[in-house]
């Protein structure tokens, strides 16, 4: 879903973090029933690219911190979330918090099978 939504960005703006953020928010549009979506949440030492906070009506849903990267590995995104202490702003979600790193390689030729392909790592915090 993320790849399909991100692919809606024009090729001139595709390799922009804002386009990937928009793609993820579009892909998870249905999540608005369950979550408040906060782009660029201030985390004290930086900004979490996208944060999904569960609605009070759905307290069983996990909070989700998403970090986006390109030309990096998905571990790099997770490492940044941890190193910059992004979860500290969401301490009341401890035990029900997912850390998500999403990345893609922007320098690939459009003939490569990895062109516009995303990788993702999710860990529970």
C-alpha cells in the first residue's frame, strides 16, 4: 500500500521526504478512524516524521512512530528513533508502541526491480 500511494507522487517530487510522508498518510487514510495522525511531531531532539496516536475510543491500538529514510537501511531509521529518544514523548504508551522505519533507494534506474520499492522494519517498544 505504501508503494502504491507513494507512486502517486509525480516523478519530479518522488524522491522527497514530504512525498513519502504524504504517500504513507494516503496509504493509511483508513487509519483516521482509529488514530490522530501527527506529521513532524516534535520529540525534543528532533522530529518524528509521522506519529499515529490512538483515539481514546480505541485504547487497545498501539501508538506508532514512523521515521522515513532514503539511501539508508531501515535499521538506520529505527536507530534514529531510539538515539533521539522519540519514544520519551509517548511514555504513557510504553508497552503499546511500535517503532517503524521505512526506507527506499532513490538512485535506482527505473529498469531495476528495486525501483520505487520500499523496505520496512517494525519493532515493539
